[in-house]
């Protein structure tokens, strides 16, 4: 797998993936049109804007819809310009992947330079990449709020789709695509973050549709809401809902950081649930009800550090109380005047020969368990 890249010249993308002849081609509309809405009103995938390094392959949302009487995947980039960003790339790709029947399937739109967007579907593996099973149809809409909509063939009512995610790329070479964004998540294919599960037929004819496998209707969707960033750690609220809405549904919320812990809730009459979760470090959370999972949400914990100076003595406190390093820096200096390792969230520094001036501390949590932080300036006279 390739990391974010600098401008380069690689092998033609169609030659590398071997599917150019099996891609259906449709012109893209120059003005925004309404995309079919997500089932339940909430996209199965939401992703932070700006984590992809090209604006037109930086994904903000993706969802599945059955408004047209068939399953369609909708992908929304930050800027809907359907061509590669690099001048030496022959195409940019937008693929929605999902697990069903023991394999990973995809639908994809490829945007070549100076030509209509083309669409295909098939299977995907980490080793082999995209293996096309033939063309499908779709529509790419440019302009503000533009999206690409792709028809998803071969799904029977009641089929459960899991591990939804979007992968985008801009060109490629013999090593594979040059990945730009993974939604939800960061960049490459390997992250353990996924969109919400989907049951085919759940929104058919305006009803709740069949349950997984075509059985009686049970939970067909789980929505989980959480703050994206918590400063200093502490208790934070998680809320969500199940569809169709009803009381008494057991929900298990798994929070994963260095290890995993499970918190449980029960839905109210309107299908909603809530709980409080104590956070000490950046954590991934996911809710599951009756075998149906929500999108993985990542809650980033931002640390804080405070210092107090009395002559040559500097004391301080960090939150959350994580292991790490504290660097004490004199304003304008390149090298730290002293370092310390906090214990139970507190630290002490004694300067041997303090120079008068303004000082601040930088806290770097170990292992990237929280974002680093910088204190306010403190004067040492």
C-alpha cells in the first residue's frame, strides 16, 4: 500500500488495474443535482474534511439509498471536480467497499482527465486490489455539493452489508494506487474504522423492510453520535438511535484504545439511547444492536499542560494523566531548558541556572495516545 505522495510519473492506471475495457462510461453533469437521500436520513459514512490531501478525492460523506427502487451508493467529496489532481495521473478513483457473503465487494467511479466518468463493480483484496466483474451505471455531478451516484448490482433484499468504507486514489504505479483518503479514517486501506452496517430493503417502499437474511424486521440501522475531540479527557456523552425506533433494544458500545471495553444501554420508546464514557486517550467507539453496527467514531483526546514558576522551581500538571515527556522551553530557544516525565499527572522541574525570561511547557503523550499540548507563558525573573 502506498502512503501520501509527491508528484510522480507512474504506469497508466488502466494498464495497472486491467479493467479499462469493462468500465461503463457516463458523462458527468456540470451543475449540482439532488442525490438520492440516505436510508434513515443519516449517511452510513461521515468523515472529517481535510484529511485527504487532494480536495476532490477528500471524502466527507457516503451513503446507500433505495429511493430509486434499487440500491445505489452515493459518495460526496469535499470538492466535486471529476478529474485527477496530479498532472501525471491518468485517473482519480472513488470506490465504496463492503463485506457480504464472505468477500469484499466494491462499486467504483473512475474520473479520467478530459473524458467522462466511468463505473464498474467487483471484488477487492488487500493483495490483489480491485478485480472488476464488469461495468455498472452511475452519474457524477460537479459543482457545490456535487456527488457521484453508483448503482450497486446483485443484492437481494435482506442482505447484510458490513464494513462499509470509501477508498480514493489519484493515479498509481506498479506498487498500487496512490491512496488519498479513507472514509471513515485516515488514508490507506488498513485502518479498523468502518461505516454503519446496512440491510438491503430496509428502506424499500417506505417501510422498515426485512431483517438480515429476509427474516422478520428487527434493527436495520444503528446511528452513533459522539464528539470528535475532547480536551483534557474526562467523561463524555455518547448518544444514538436504532431503526426502526422502539423501546427495550439492548445496545453494546465498544470503546477501543489500548484495549477494548464494553458499555451497555437500552433504547427508549423513540429508539434513542445514551451513556457516559470516561476517556483518558484517543478512542474508537462503535455501537451494535441485534447484530447491526454503527459507524466507527474516533474521539480524539487533546491533552492540556499548565505550569507555575517560582524562581528556579517549576511545577506543573497535565491532563489526562498519561505517561509522556514535558519539555520546558525558554521563549525563542531551540533546545529545551529542562525535561521531565509526569507522574500521576504532575511534574516538577528545578532549573540549575535559570535565565530570566518567558517559559512554556510542551507535553508529548507517549505513543500518540493523546494530542500534544503547550502551556501558557510563565515568567521566570
